[in-house]
């Protein structure tokens, strides 16, 4: 996946970033909680929080949880849609094979006979 967060929730200096993770077990989201501070001319991050930072995080956590739940729902729906498409493709192939067998039987041929006649026709040409 990407190293960029899929979503961020900020109330300076607190921040929650959501990252998509992938493994053999599938996709999931991780939340990275950090605090931004300035040291000299540089901005840095830490995961140490004072009381005021925690109050700010307290407002961000429900937003992050809601986004994570929405993402999980999207993943399940996409998976179901993919499964439905796979099932529909299998049904179409089965219907096509069944129709071909029915047509051969109406013509008095078995599928094996039909293949044999086609092979003989190809050999003659």
C-alpha cells in the first residue's frame, strides 16, 4: 500500500492519521496518534501527551473510529460486490455450457459426438 495516510484528524498539536495496511490476512487500518511540536526551527512529532493534548485527542478519537468503521463497511461491500460478480460470471459460463449441451442434444448429438464431428470436418478440409 502507500505510506501516505488515507485520512487525518487534527486539532493542533494533536493528530490521528489512518494508514491502510495489507498482509496475507487482508486489509485493515492502523491509527497513528502523534503530537506536533516545534524545536528551534524544526517541527517534530512525539507520542507523549499532556492533559490538554489528551482533551484534544478525546474529540478526535470518535471521528477516527467513525472513519475506520465506514472504511471497513466499504471494504465488506466491495468484497460482496466482487463475490457477486464472480458468481454471476460462473452462472453465465454454466448457462452457456448448458445451452450448448441442449442444442447438441436437440440435433441428436452428444457433446462428445459433436466434438468428434468437428475434428473429422477439420481433418477433411
